[in-house]
C-alpha cells in the first residue's frame, strides 16, 4: 500500500503547522518540514516542541531563507526531500505541499488513488510551445541570470534583464534538456525522487543553470522528471486542486465550497481563506475518516468560469486601429439569429434556407464542427474565426455570391453582436425567446460541464436557478442594448405576432413568414 511522505514548506502559523502534521501522520504517513528561516527561531522551536513525540515527522537539516520566485524554494524542497529519503525508508510517494493545502479526500482514498497507477503526478508542459505562462516575462526566465527578486527589487530585476539584453549575455539551455513547466504541487514515486537527487548531485551544470532562473519551482522538477522518467509513467496533472483567475491569481475557497471541493478529482486543494475556519475544521476531520465515500463530479473549473463570467460583463472586442476599415461592406446585410436553444435556431435557419434561398451558417463562432468552406485556414478553429470575424464573414459573403447572409450567435456573445452592429454594413437581428423548464436547464448544465451525472441533487437544485437567471439576464442585456433593426419572436407569442417579426426581419412577403411561424415543431425540444 502507498505510504506518503508529505514535503511541507511553510513559513508562518506554528500552531497550524503542528495540527497539519499531526493530521497527516495519524493515518501512518510521514511529514518532512522545511520552516522558512525568515520566520523567527521561537516559532520554529514551537513547531519542533509540538511534534517532538511524533516519530513520523522530520525536519530539513538546514533552514533556508526563501523568496517567491527564487531558487531558494527549490533548494528548500531538496533539503526536505533529503531528510525524508533518509528518515522514511518505507515512504513510497513524496507529495509536495504548503501550509495552505488542505485535504479534500480521506487518507484511505489518497492511498488507493496512488496504488491504482504506477505513475508520477506532475504537470510538465513544453516551456516554449505551451501557453502555461499567462502574464509577465517568459523566455527571459531562462536565458538571463536572475540575482534580484522582482517583488522586493523590481527596478533592479528588470534593469538586470535589460543590461544582459544590451550586452548580449543571453545563455544557452543545457543541450540535453527540454525545459518543461507546470504547477509546483506534485506527487512523485520514491524511485523518481531518488533519480532526481542522483541527477542533481551529478549534473552541477544543470544545478548552476536553474539556480539563476526565475521561478524555478515551476520548471526544475518538471524538467528533470520528464528527462528521467518514461512518458507513459507520467500523468501530466497535479493531484492538488487549484484554480486561477484570468489575471493569474489563485482562487480562494471559503466555507460554502465544502461540497464542491469534495467532488473534484484531486486529493488536496489550495488556497483556503484564513477566515474559513469551518471549512478547515470539516476537511481536517475528513482526512482520517475512512467511512466517507466520494462521488467525483469534477465540474469545479467549468463552474467557476461560468459564475465568474456573470460578474464580468464587458466588451472583449475593443476596436483595433488596424480594423477600422475592416468592414463587411456598405451594400451587405448581415442577418443574425440569436437563440440560447441552438437546435431551435438551426431548425428555423434550415426552413429559411429552403424557402428563401438566403445563404446561412449556423453557430460558426461557437461550434468547431460548423460546416464551412475552405477559406485558406481562417476557418479552422474557433479562436481564429472569432479573432478574424469580419474577414471571415467578408469571405463567406464572397463565397456565397450574395449580399445577404444569416448567421446564428449565442446570446451570451453580446460583444460579438455589438461588434457586428457597429459595422458599416446593415445588421438585422432576430432574438428567439424560448421557454426554459427545469429539465432543459438541468441538461444545459450537463452539456456545458457545469455539472455531471454525479453532481448531487442539492447542488443541482442550487445551480439551476443560477443558470436560469443568467439566461434571463442575457435576454435583458439584448433588450437594454437598444439595437437598431432588432426583432423578436417568442415561444409564448401567437403565430400572427411571430409572423410580423419574421416578415420585418427577413423582408419577405407575409405569406412566406407565416409559413415559417406556424411550424408546430419550431420550438419543440
């Protein structure tokens, strides 16, 4: 059975460190502690005294002063690993964590999880080809030497980079390494840790290189594990659940996140608010309770993205100076059908295509599988279609040899609609207002990853009204935007009312619009 040696890096709150170590060792696991040398000696001695009788706890032989982004964090980790390797010969896995990590599964679950597969759990993505770095410098992390801390000496940090750039002091990466990047929260098998330590002792050139890189705790172990371990024995993920905002800042968990955290496919989570005392207490009791069963729904990240987006309504597509003349054309009319129930919009578009011959495209900005002609590669991905949206539509107008065209857009994409309405061409809108019952909202949550088949009924009952309110808000935003040439048909309206709206939207005879409006299957699910 797996036996875990937790590598605990911490720098504050001695009482919490003692409690965390006692909790982790109660199930027979081990803890190796590095307590930052910047903290006072009295705090360190308090921890030593509090854990003096716990044979499953050891301490790094040397305490280092650690700084965010510095090599000192890796050096402290190596110190704690050395102590754990020496003192805990029965440890099969080494789990990296900080004082901000809390268990979201029981010890028994964690042991079974690690026993299930003979792999190392560590994020390791290609440093140069991946988009793992969201903000700040990238290549400069490696090719220049860093002797100053960006947080404490910002001017010297960036000035040093500039001096090295001007003097052409960029250095090469050790030739046999392919630098990887990923989360510093990993879990490695014993033989992997031993291989890393042996490599570090043998390759002083690699150690010198990484010791002057920036934020090496995101590259050192990630690179060496990928270099030393066969790819099929690496699971490129962290076993610790953490989320980041769009700005690269960690998301904080609070007391009401208990059920969400338990449903994630991870063993620990970070960061928990210092004020979330109830959450910490409940999760602390959870770790040594073998009677608990866990249902994995794993919707945390999708749900956070959805809920965070509700509070961040803005215009993502600010006008760019090079797009000022990127118009669809004054003599063209773009007809946009806006509908949350995509199948309803597609059904109407299919009927319009049959009876009017107006060329149309379904949800081209939302569905990768939307059928499009070959337009030289601009159509190959959703990101390209959205980024070059006006050029894409100009090419489609040309392809269809038409000055009128219909496209479908989800009402959540108000920014796209605003952008097209700001164009010199004529933009005409048709909003399809559908009724949403509980079963549809439940299905929408499942289809979009906001929930899963394992989501509890209680969580689903709380989520469904939120989704319903979000859809209602999207409809209100469309109405409040007061677009010109805006029309609306409703599931609750009469055939005559919808006929008038379709007549105005399509500029077709009323008889033809009536034929579309009276379709009994139009709004069916």
